[in-house]
C-alpha cells in the first residue's frame, strides 16, 4: 500500500495531493532558508499558531452566511488574515516597545492559539460544526481532500517558489549583511516584509496538509539539514527545497496509504530522519567527521611532541604518545628512539628551529602566521627562503 | 567691498565647495533613545583625498557614516554626495561595514561575497557571467586574496575577512569609498595591503573616508582628519588640524600623555 502510494498508484486524487504536498515542501524549504539565515526562525511559529482563530472565524462566518463552512479558499483566507495580524503584533511589540522579539513571539503565539481553541470548542456546539473537521488543521490531514484543494495548494506553492527565485539576491544580501544592503539603496525593511509574506503564504497553504503546529518544522528542518552539505547560499536554497519536497512527498504518500495517520507528524519525522543522517554523516560539519578530525589532529600533536621529546632526550610519560611512536616504529617500548625515530626526531627539531627563526622576523609575518606546530615549513616557504633561514641558524650556533 | 557682499561671497563659496564635495553632511543629528550619538554635525569631505574620522569610543564616528548613507535614520540633517541626494548616487558609493557586523559562519564563499558588490548592477535576475566572475577575481587579486576565491568565509583570518570586504567594495567600482574601522583587529600584513589599495584609489582620483582608531598612524596614512566627539571638533589637513589642542578637545583629556608623545614622535 505504501509502495503504491509512493509510486502514485492510489488514484488521481491521492496523486494530486501527494504532488501538491511535494511542491509545498519545496516552497517551505526554500522560503524557510532565508528565515533560518536571517536568524528569525521562531517568527514562523508565531505566524502558524496565529492562523487558528482565523480558520475558526472564517468557518463561523461562512456558515452564518449560509455557505459551506469547509470551503478551503475561505478558510485559508481567514487564516492568512489572522496570521498577518499576529505577525504585525509581533513586529510592533518588538520594534516599538521594550519587549524583545522572543517574548513577543511567545505572547502572540499562546494568545492566538488559545483563542483559536476556544473558537473550535464553540464550533463543536454548532450543528454544522460536528462534521467540520477543523481539527485536521492542527496536525494536518490529507483524508477527504478535494481535487480543487490540492490544486489550490499546488498553485500557491508554485507561486511562492517563483517569488523566492525572483527575490533571491535581495534576500541573500539582507540575511548576510543588512548594513551593506542598505548602503546600496536596498529597502531591507521591505525585503524582510517579503520574506515574512513568503513564510505566511507557505504556512497558510500548508495548513491543510502539515497542520499549524508542525508547519514550522517544514520551514526550518530542511535548511538546517541542507547547511550540513554546502557552504553556498544558493546550494542551501536548492538542497533545502529538495529535502522539503522529499519529506512532504513521502509523508503525504504514507498518510494517503494509511488514512488514520495524521500527515504532519509523518512529514516531520521523515524530515527529521534526513536531518539526523546529515548531522552524523556530513563530511564537513557532521559529528562523526568532526570527531575523526579531532582524533587525527590529536594524534599528530602527540607524535610531534613525542619526536621533539626524543630529540631533546627527554623521557616520554604520556602513554598515548609512546603507543603512537611505537606503532610508527619510531620508539621502543622503553621510550628509546629507534634509528628511524632518531632521524624523524632530528627532522622535527630542525623544522621547529626554522619556525622559531621566521616567527621572530617581521619580514616573514605572513608565513609565520601559519605556524600551528604541525605544518612542515616546506609547505610555507620556498627552498631559497629555507636556505636563507638555515644560514641564520648556522650563524647563531 | 561691503561686509554683506563678503558674507554672500563666503556663503556662495561654501555652497560651491559642498556641491563639489564627494560627501557633504549638514546639521546631522542621530539619537539612540534620548541621548544623541551625533549632534548637529557638518562635514565637507575634500575630493581625491583620504580622510580619517577620529574620536574617542562612543563619539559617533560609525554612526555618522551610517546616518550619511541612510543605514540609520537621522533625527535631523541632510547628506549630499557629489552635490546630489544620496539616493540618486548610490552607484557612486562603496561602503565597507565593520567586520564584526556580520556572521562569518554564513554559507557563502569568498567569491560570492565579492560578487555581492555587483548585485546592484546585476539586478534581480541578471545572470552572473564570466565577465562578472573575472571582475570579482581581479578585485581579489588587488587585495592579495586571489588564492581564496572558493573558501568558505568562516575559514579566513580576521585580516583576510577584512580584505574580502574591501574587495567587495572595489567590485562596486565607486568614486567614494566609506570604510568603518577597516584596520580594527587585522594583522600588520593586511594593514599594509589595505592602505596600499586605498592610496591607489586616492591616486586614481577617488575619495576615501575611513573611521579610524589608531592615532599613531593618522599622519602616515591620511591626508585629512575629521575629529568628532558627538559634535564636530575640527576638520582639515593633517598638518594643521591633527594638533594637540584639537586632540585634547576631541578626547576631552582622555588621551594619556604617553599616547600624545607617540603621536608627536611620528
């Protein structure tokens, strides 16, 4: 069943929903990247929680007007209006009062969400309310989603993606260096507003599929994961879009196959699995490679210190140092240097002396800055320069 | 000649100087909260010269630059660049912010930062062509960083980061260069490289204005000084303006005798 869902074999509607979710995931990953780079990730949490009263009020109004309370466009419009109001309040609180942004986020998030829950309870008491299925907006649900719903989601997600593509340069500049951006005449306040509008659009469009409680994860986890794999902004954007798309696609497909499982949590768990793998396995920033690099470095330091101790005829007390020297065949178990070890020690000693000379001479400042106790001087100076340094050492001795 | 006429001539001459000036600031007041950081400051920068903005910590040096560029909003005052409002001549200005003002773990490479200097020229969707990449690479060469183009910026030393910022400003190909503490926390080799580039710009007819904190290098590096301590203290050529009296004024006696001796020795 899940295999069928992943291969889009569950019928036209399920296919449309899955593809719509994938587009939404891409838009979320791409839009969330700039939120993450601008270090304002939590604002999206306030935005998403602030949608709930809007959804509920829109339902009540549509029923009162004698229409179908479940009309998706109507519900999303309500969500957008109340989310925008929440965002406005967060911005106003943090810029015009002494409240910091995190406090403003906490206040808006809880008050709006609380109000929304109260309204949901009220709806439960209405006759039209029992089948409203508005709880689906909390954790996301693809069950009973109409073809038109999926189309709305897909089109909005595509528009969001296009907007990011258009604004990628101002967004990058405002995230990296807002002062420089302003100096070139860029209106950074407006760029921030566009970024927030993007996030708002993703949040509102994603309500039905991911749910308002977890949409923040779809905005933040993909860029954070992407950051493990690249050092370039444009690549973070692309990879985050890809990861967001894959998470949402897999999540929506699984949920389509198992209608009782809420969609949002599955999507988030898929995203988290990708994040966990990246955290562990990324070659540049991952935990495993950082540990291995640290261990290799530590060993190099121990070997160097051991060789210098041998050169000075000092005893070696550190067991790790001695073990490493023995494994290289440079020392015997009692800490005495082997003939090869003696050669290595003399070479390490000579390297160290040369470094001492150039670190005292301002003329070699640029080269001396690369001293770390391990880099051989040959990789920094030319043969001629080394000869010159050596001539000074001979004079001194 | 009557007194009124002379005054008129004088005012006319002042206006003319301002219109020609690469950077003219009038009555600038900036305040964070209720306390002004910069109060009613006038400044007229001479073209094709290197001008140092000096003054004690918290004297409003950086704030003055930021207000002139509209990065912070002034309470009062106006700025003209080459006689025109700043907004109309952005393409003739290059700005180098303080190095500490950005996050150097940002996912971007050295060459990408330099290319940011070309963003105004590229617009929203213009493709980055080989000519742009070559131009950026050339700017890196000018600051001695050509071997670092594809490094992540976080891997650079402080001095190298500063040089990348300067390269980005060079890519902007401006006529007025404004630098905020370009020598703060950099190694001696970088300081030499930067000053060489800046002097080269000046010799090519560009105007350089830098917030500077090391008084001992002022006479060696700069043509003009602008002393500020919230208010304008003095402005003019180093030889006549960088004097004990003005320094004591600006630093309000906060300059130790030893520092004064060091400056006099240069």
